[in-house]
């Protein structure tokens, strides 16, 4: 048991190190503060999103006498979202960790090694699911639980059942991670296949999110059918509902026992099965996987900058986790624009009721820029070099040239889909030409600012020692701060518009905001080429 505890702490620390949670003096203190800030963002995200959804759902369900249905529905969403967050992490941590061979040489059973890694994923899912279910539980108590006298007893049942909710996404993440690792070692174009799968999944998620109102209406019209599905296809969540509300015989205790068994048995069965074959699985994966980090080859380009840009492009589009996590916003931009174009006939009457196309242009700009803020490869581009950064540092290339290539790729990945979405909206809804051009110019300038800002953050908070690329892209402090910092910039722009920017007109406001972004980007770029070059040499 002590060995398992040590391995669990080690693996969980590896996951948390991506946030730079280390104290000390000077620079380490800044990293620690940034790491805690990133964790604060991760804490507020599930609380806010779940809070908005939970209270909205419960209010509507309460009108039909089914307020308790919020609990299983939010539990399903918690499992789905946590599975999305840990699927790639399971592939990297369990089957792609660089310390796996070393761990297997220690006097520790392979089952214990696998269990230590999987429990680290379980803890991450437990934190997310716990934060996610708190607003849902509060909404149920407000609308139904307190009036039924279930306050303290409900909280006790929730404390007993909640630790077992993350077992399902952890089991599925382990199974999916093994499948991803197995397929990745046998595909020549694994990044392209992964990107295509991710785009399809992203489009499906986008289409589903746009139909959320219809989905809720369908659920409200078929409450009895929903209840029936909770005890057939969604049996674990039906048992969870009975356990939390105390329905059925024994005040829900038999349901709680069944719910726990359904979570524990597949979890430990899969961990045991993989543990018995763990060394063989790792050997097969290593035998079919070829890392190209140290592979030197010629690059056809007209100069150093073009060569670096091509190299950066190959790294970006050749790494599945990189392109999916930093480029998903591009899919959302183009998908939403195509959807808006297809629904033009239904949207025009609503737009007319709101005051016309010009009246909704600010909201459209806000949505486009907010989505753009999630597209920022530059905030992890240096960290993605890892231990091969010395190759670039020793090459006869100026730091300015290297920074230019990374910033330009990031700006293009953000600006091109944004420009495409603006063009589609222009073609479909015919806004005033100066308004459309102002919106286009602002989106391009915002893409450039985000790239320079992301590169600045990555220079200040590099992570060069992560076990795999997924941790860098999804869990590092520079990734979170780069994205949410860009979102904060969008929020400041919205405040500027509300504080009096509308007096300039939409086109005039876009021109002013674009100029401010260019000035900020120029200041950051000057710092990057000066102090940033010194930081690069010290990495």
C-alpha cells in the first residue's frame, strides 16, 4: 500500500508540475503565482458553467415536477466533459510516460504501477466532477430538496456517492487511451487521422450545442421516457439518482451499493487486465513508435525564416494533441459561420426584430474574437520543443527569426478561419462594407496580438520537462494563461465598447481597437526581441 501511495503522489505531482506549482524566490515565486492563478481558472470554469446550466435546467424541470432529473443529467455531462479532458492524458501518462521502463525495473508489481498512474487520472476527474456537481446539487436543494426536508441527509449521500462518479470516465479514458496509443504507433499519418476525428467530433459537439434548446424541449416533453432510460441504458445514473434522493427501499442504500459496484468492478478489472500485460504492451508500442525529434533532414526553403516556418508548421500539424487543443476554435469559427449561413432564412426575422444587421454586429464580433482567443499555438510553441530546443539555439539563426516563425504560424492559424467566417457572414447577411472590413481588420490584428502575447507567456512560463505533449498543451500554466489572457483582452474590449466606444460607430471602434492591439503587440514584440532573447538562451 505504501508503494502505491508513493507512486500515486509521484504521478499526480507530474501532472501538477505542468502548472509550475513550486515556491521559492524570484522567478520561482512568479511561476508559483501563475500556477495558482491557472488552477483558480480551472476551478472557476466548472463551477460557472455547471452553475449556469444547473439552475436553468432545474427551473424548467421543476415546472414539470421533475427537478431531480437535473442530478443525473449533470452527472452525465460531468462524465463526458471529464472524459474529453483526460482521454489524451491517459494515452500519454499511462502508455507514453518516459519513466515507464524505469518503474518496471523497480520491485513493484506492474499492476501497482498502472494503478498509480490511473489513480492520478482519477484524482483529476474527481476534482472536476466534484466541482461540477456542487452547483447541480445546490440547484436541486433550492428547487426541491430543502422543501422535502432532504438538506443534511442529501449532503451526506452526496459525499458518499461523489467519489465513485469519476470511476466511469477514468475507466473509459484508460480504455480509450490504450486504443489511441495502439493506433498511434501503427499509423503513418496519425496526426492527420487524429485531426480529422477531432474535427468530426468538434462539429458534432458544435451542432449539439446549437440544438441545446430543442434538446431541453424534447426532454421536457418526454420526462417519463427519460426516467425509463435512467434504469435501462443509463442505469448507473439512475442508481445515482435513487442514492442521492433516497428513493426506493432502504432509503436508497441498495441503489448506492449497486452504483458503487458498477463503478468499481469495471475499473479494477480493466486496470488488472492491463497490469498483467503492461510490459508487453509497452514493448509493442515502443517497437512500432518512431520519434522524429532528433531526425535531421534537409528542408527546401529560400531562407532561414522560411525553413523555420515550414518546420513549425510540420510540428504543429504533425502533433495530434497540439492541433486539436489549440485549433479547435478554428473548427468552431468556420462551423458556426456555415451554420449561420445555412439558417439565414430563420435568422433574418430574429435579426430584424433586434434592430437589423448593424445592431447585432457587436455581438457577432464578440463571439468571433472570444472563439479566436482559444486559438493560440504560440503560448506553448517553445515548450513543445522540449529537450530538442538546443538544436534551435545552436543553429545559426537569430532569436528574432525563430520568434517570428512561431508567432506568424500562430497568427495564421487564428486569422485565416476568422477571416473565412467573416467573409461567409458578409456574403450571407450583407452588412455595411465598412463594418465588415473593420471587423475583418480587428480579427486579424487580434490574431497577431494573441500570437505575440502567447509567445511572451511561454517565455516567462516554459515547461521543457513534461513527460508528453498532451500535458504541455492542455495542462501547462502558459497554455491556460495564454488562452484566458486573450479572453480577458476580449472582455476589456467589450467594456470599452460599453463605456463609450459605440459613439465612434462600429467601424470606428474596430479601427481604434485594432490600433490599440497593434501598439500592445509592438510593445510585447520589442520585449521579446530584447529580454526574451536572453531568456531563450538561458533555457
